[in-house]
């Protein structure tokens, strides 16, 4: 009975909305025009991003088939696929790919784990909660170049660095962190910068969790661990996925930290793809090889992005449109 | 129908249990029970973690007030004779011009992002276009394209148009950098506008402009603040485009910091003073608007 009562009333609401929508758009141009009126607000954004982001990429493909050293006038000529051969033959390129994956994956995972922990600590009432949250989000607000400098000097310095001072009671003295453990050192900086970002996203998830459900779980005698694994984690999972996705998008492009602290070294230990491309273009002035590497990076990123987006697709699949 | 159905009975039972539990918790609260001690321990732990994670920033600000000799000591000094001379040196070292460039580029690009992304977010939420989901993913895919891959043609085109080392070049590039996340954030806030309110406005004959200014804008204002803040953070701190495409004429704060390092040398106190000044505007803005950030960054993940 219930169904037969509610169904028509719902469709009535829909019909009223439809009529209102039609009245709004003058109802003279028909369905096609209405659709265009709706699309119109998207147009500036579309045109802008296509012109500023897609056109350079097409140009990158064109340059990748040419050889051009910016410092040698008249060196611009067609070479076909030779730049691509050079990129694939360059051992540094493969190292840069591996480094990028390693750097991004470790920084994102550590930042997310720390972020989940911080969010759970913050998601309870305690003295000075606002101040603690303020302190915790600050690393994300610090300019990456400044935090790179800060860590390189006052934290990682083998003689006067704070890390050395803190660890000296444990018999660790004068470690040149950036040259002895370059990758973990850079990962630490990136994770420190991005943990607050993850925390904010997970905190939004935790705060939307229903307290009644949690209390009911406690009433029914669920342990803290059970509550987390059965209720809280499933609830914040979409937020965690979103954080991982957004964090990866930004951390994969990490440049300032490497530029300032290690210059890709020692050797090629911390050369990631952005730094590799930077060196090709702005140190070697090699447009063709830089462009070819850019195209390869682009195709690689797109493949990863398609998988990542499939993941997020499930996130907003449940997103109901208004009404 | 006086008897309760099994489902309703169970619900009533649950409510009774929840109420009993709440009562017991409230009385627990007054006792110095184990749970309360445990709670205190967690609070202390949270404070400790926050202090540890904040410490590098605190140390940066502290070092900025040190005379240069006090910056290099074993053990590191917390008590010293504070001085403003490092700040004075940085301020006289030409930080004002990069500050102006950063402020200009950040303000103009953020305003442009909001102006362009708001209509787009509207078309994806309030009156959604047919394939809104594909459109959202199109924007997100753009964000995933590494800017490094496009730097070569951007550099060459900018060189030919004499736009190298020009504020407007950075403005043009920062807009698409922040546009995707802005569209996503604004859309999630627009989804929170109740449909009933919009319907009511329309029944009353409100046109699009009235609907926007009277109904939608007041509701999504915090969302606009959060979105603007994210754009400001990323534009102010952006380094890759800035260092490769600008130099002396339009160099922003990060570029200034790098230049400062090469011209002035690795003097910690002075560098910390310069870094503190570079970070200050964004840190203050972030602190003021942090509440909006918690909601804004969820991007309407689950609605």
C-alpha cells in the first residue's frame, strides 16, 4: 500500500519541478536550447583549461619529434623518434620513474597513516582542542621551499641540527641525513607537510559519523578495535581514498623539496620525474629530449590516473543529484 | 493496533538501552574512574604529538630572532638575547618587491579561479548538465597532468610573446592549476543548498540572479572562503613555474627565498627570518579560516 501512495506523489513533485524549470527557461527554444543554457556556465572553465593545458601538451608532442638545443641557434630540426630512443636509453630516466613511484607511495602512505591517527586524536573533546588543531595544520601552510630550507638546515644538519641533538643520547652523532639517507629524508619532509592535509580530510569523515551508531555499538559491547574496523573505518574509507588520490596528485609533482635539499642527489638517488625534466630543459637546454620525456610521463600518468579515477568513481557514484 | 511490531519493539529496547548507557556514562564522568584517567592520557598524548609536529615551525620563528652566532650551538639554545636585526636585514634586502608580486599573482589568480569555477560548479550541481559526472572527471584528470610535461612549450611561447618574467604569465598558469579542485569544492558546497529552498524561490518567481544573490550565495559563503583559501595557499607557495619562468622582474616569494640563499649565503638566522616572512601571510590566513577547511576539503566525498 505504502508504495502505491508515495509513488504518484513523488512523480507529482517531479512534474512540478519540471514545469518550474520549463517556465524558468522561457520554454520557447525546446529541449535542445534548454540543454545549452544549462551547459553555458561550464563554457569559460572548459575553454580556459583546454587552451592553457591541452594546447601545450599537443605542442610538447610536436617538439618531441624535433631536436633543438636552446643555446644553439638554428639547431631546430626534425628528428622523428630519436628523442624517444634517447630517453629510453638514458638510465637516469628509469631511475627517475622508480624514484617517483617510491617517493610518492611512501610519502602518501605515511602522511595518510599519520593523518588518520591525528584525526582520531582530534575527534574528541579535550582541553585546548582548537589550539592543537591550529598547531597541527600549520606544516601544510608553510611554503614548501621554506620547509625544505628549514629541514635542510636546522633539522638535518650533521653538526647543529636538532635531529642530531635529539638522537645524540642514543649514540647517533653527526649523521649527514640528506646524503646518507636521502630518500627517507625527503619522504619525511613531504609526509610532514601533507599529514595535516590528510588529517583535515579524514576529520571531515569522522565528524560526519553518526554518534548514535557508535553509542549503540558501545551499548552492544563492541570493543574499541571492533568499533574502528567494523564501523569507523568503513565510514571514513571514501575520505581516505579521496585523500590518497589528492595527495598523490600533488606529491607526484614534488619539486621544491628536491631542488632545495638534494638537487636530485646524491648521484641520482632522489631524482624524480619533475626534477629529471627540469634538468633536461633548464640545465641541458635539450628541448627534444625533454619534450619526449614529458610525453612519456604524460602517458604514464594518464594510465595511473585512469585506474585512480575508477577508484574515485565509486566515491561519487552514490552522490545523488539534488532532488 | 496496540501491540508493537517486532521491529518497533526492538527499536524501543535499543532506545532504552542507549538512554541507560548515557545515564551510566554521565555518572562515570563524575567519578575518577579508569576511563577518565585514560581520557586525560590521550589528551596529553595529543598535545605532545601536536607540539612535536609543530616544533620545526616554532624553531624557524625562534631562530629568526637569534643573532647569527646563537643559531649554531651545541646544544641548541632556547634562551638567548633576541634581536630584530635579522628581520631588518631581510626587509632591507628587497623582500617588498617579491611580496607585491606574490600578492598580486595570488589575488588575481584566486579571483579568476572563483569567477570561472563558480558557474561551472553551479552547472554541475544545482541544475546539473546531463553528463555531469564525466565533466567532473574531466576536470580531475586535468589536475593529474604533470605541469612539468608542458613546461617546454609554455617556456617557448612565453619567450616569443615576451611574457617571461611577467606577473601575468603566472596568473595565467595558476588558474588552471587551482581550477579543478575549486570546481570540486564549490560543487560540494552547492549541493548543500536545500532543493526545497530553491523550489520555493522559483515558485515565488525568482530569476537566476535573485536566486544566486539572495538564496545561494549566503548559504555557500563559507564554502567560497574555504575554496579561496586553498587557491591562495597553492598559488602563494607555488615554486616550479615561478622559478623557471620568472627571475628579477616578477619573482615571487619562493623565488626570492632561493635567490636570497644564493646571494646571502647559508646563514641560518637570516634565512629563518626570510622564511618566516615568506610564510606568514598564508599561515595567518590558514589559521583564521581553518574551520571552513575541514568541511571544504571533504569535497562532498559522500553525500
